[in-house]
């Protein structure tokens, strides 16, 4: 049965791919995004142009911290599913500009979940992050682990989202599902993410900065796997759950760089630097719960995923972003 889905952050990286997948499925989608300049608005507008080809898509340029404008959208569109992906992202930037994270990730989140409550929304799915695991020494990261030691304001806001959602499920019976994303990459990706930065600079012959002297590992997760996870979370619609969406594989940063080099066809000029504040040396998702309750099984390996990403980068002339 077709759904009426409101997606915030609809022209963000994950939001764009999810919106397109739902439209292809035949759902009606209302996209909301403020198209800010945290990274290239040109890229966001190109994503939006692609989505506007679908007749079941509508879009409003609105900041989720603006409650009255959001309320008008809820009243007009009357969604039965809301997916909140709008957020200020990035660990390092949250250290430089904390207020923007409070406005979007806390005030904006509260606006959305309050409107979901009053609108009687059937399913509320929201983006959390692997960053909530903070200084966790145990690997892989499990949703049952304690996450009380965030290493950045960004991580703290995502943990706060989970707590707010839990309270709304308890108080009002709102069905909430939090998804902890692990280092998402792929075509149409964010230019502020390491893989995109490396591809861009290697292709231009510029130096790349590699932190912690290259001794880092990440659970790189391909965008199609993330989208499939969000879609089954919408369908499953649990009362109040949190899931990891990752690849369940931890890849060495230097291995990722080698694969980017191979697909770009150039060697990287590397400057090694110390660990940055807020960063963690390794991330790895325990996806046992996600597989068991959602039927989530990622299928794209890092070799194929980077090949597809670099091919998009070349085909799109993505240096312009």
C-alpha cells in the first residue's frame, strides 16, 4: 500500500537516495530541506532537480527549527510516515559551530517529533549515528552497549535524539525507530566526507591529510545498503527500537585510500597528522539485532562500493562540488 512519507533532509546524501527509492516504489513523498551551505548547495540543488522529475514528489525549502512553517507542511501533506534525516552532521564541525547543531539536531528534532505526535503519524524513523558510541572500548559496537561518553557535541545531540524518542514512545505511544548509521558512502555523497575528499584531491594531484598517522579503521557502509535498512525499518515499524546500520566489516583507512587510488588511476600524496579531537580510532557495527528483527543484510563490499562511487565522481565531473 502506498504511503505518504515526509522526509526531512530530503536533498541530503541519504535523504536523496531514500526519497528516490520510495518514489520508485510508488509512495507520495514530501521533501523538506533548508539547502544550507555546510557543503555545496549546488550538489543539493542537482539532487533536487533529479527528484523533481517524479510526479509524486513535492518539496518545501524549510529549516526544521522553524516550527510554524513545519506545522503548515504537516497540515497540508498529512503524512503517515515521517523520516527525520535533517541534521547538522560532522564531528569536527560541531566543535567549530555548536549553536547550529543545537538549532537543527535538538530544536529541529523536537519540532518534528512533536508534530508527529499531534498528527497521529504511524511511524517515525530518525537518523542517529555511530558517533554515539564515543569512547567505547568494546568492538564491535552493539546497541546494547552503554553510550554515555560522547566525544563530540554532534554525538551528544544524536544520543539526545534517542532519549527524546524513547520518552515520546513511552508517553504517547508514538512508534519510533532510531538508526545508527556507520560511515555512509557512495554516489551523490557528501564532499566533506573522507572518501570524497581523498578522491577529489588525488584526482587533482593535491595532498591529502591522513589523521592518526593512518592507524584508523571504519565500518564503511554503501548507500544502497543504508536505504534498504531504512525502508525495512519503516515497514517493520517497531514501537521503540534502535538499530545499527553498518556493513559489519571494519576497513583500514589505508586500504580505503589504496582502492580510491586504484579507481582514480593516481597515487595519493599523503601528509600524516595526529588524531583530531572528537575522532575515534575504529568503528564496527554489530548488526545481529538489525539482521534478526529487520532482516537487514548489507550486500555491497568495499571494492565494489568504491568502484561505483569513483565512477559516479568521474561521470558527473564532481570536482565542481
